[in-house]
């Protein structure tokens, strides 16, 4: 199994297909006011880094990290159902953690839904712990986040490169 994970800087047909699949799942499970995902254009704003995972060349998963003051947030993570449990999502999440650390963030947070049991399991196995609503979520009406679960993970600081003494 050859997994590659590459940052993308513009929408592609593959990305649109993955996000379309994710939206179909979320639309079936949640009311419109309970869905908080970024749209395609927002995935390419300057503070967001977005990635597509390919298995043997085919796009099978995606995820992004939005960089904020003091923390980074996982965004729009999705793995095609036929590939769940094979390490693809774990690899994407690891890449998002690396990106957050490289940007100097030591806290990675996320919001997911009550009905995303597989995602919740992935995040818990990766060391995320439950937390309260954060960022914009903390200002939302209770009905908008009543199906939301919030998690965070402390990240080790990125290794500092030192220059040899002259």
C-alpha cells in the first residue's frame, strides 16, 4: 500500500469529489445549522493548509489544518469508507499534526459530530482529549453545537535548528 499525502493549493476535481462525499454524509446526519465545515474556497485561504492523500495514485482522503493565534484546527478530514481502518486517516492526521508543529503551534483542536463514531475513535487513539467549545464555536448558540464534540491535543514544540558556533 503506497500512500502519498500532498498539499494542494487550488481546487481539483479529485478534491471536489472527496468534499462532495463528505458533505453528503454530513447532510444526511446533521441539520444545516449543525454543519460547520469550510467551503471549497475557504480551504485555500492563507491561514489554511489542505492535503489530499492518494493510495497508489488515486485520491482517497483529505484534510486540512487552519492556523489561528495559539492553536491549529483540523478541518474537513475525510477518508473514503472502503479504505477506513487501513491507516490512511491516521497518516493524514499525522501529516496535519506535522504541519501545525512546523507553523509553531503546540495545540491542535477539532470539532466533529456525535454521529462520526469512526472519527471520534481515530482522534482518541491519536491522543486527543475532550475539551470545551473553542474559537468561533464558543460564540455559537447551543442548538448549533448540540451535536458537536470538541477535542484537543498538545503537540511537542517543533525542533529548533541551531547554528554551529563559529
